[in-house]
C-alpha cells in the first residue's frame, strides 16, 4: 500500500513539474526587425548591458538561430 501511494505521489510531482514550468518570457515579446548591415553583435551591444557574448547567445537561443548570419527583414524576438 505504501509503495502504491509513494508511486502515485511521485508521478503527480513529475507531471506537475513538467506542466508547471515557467516560461522564459516574462512579459510582452520584444521583436526587432533586422536592418541592412545589422549583426548580432551590433544588436546585442546596443540593447544590453554586460557581456555582449552572453546577450548574443541568448538571442541565438531564443530564436533558434543555427548561425550568426542575419537577413534584412528577419524578425528576432529579444530576450
């Protein structure tokens, strides 16, 4: 009986932790439209304080970018 209850509680906690994970979005999305000659470095350095490399990584991760090449007109969600 104890094993069954422990299994049910464990399963409930696992399901709750998967479903109740907070989103990485903490407000309205900030969308940036890439202009000619923009680079990830120029976008990140103009909008974030601190380590620009970290900001670039977060932009790439948030937008699932496989490379650092940007196309004018491309929309980026800024973290």
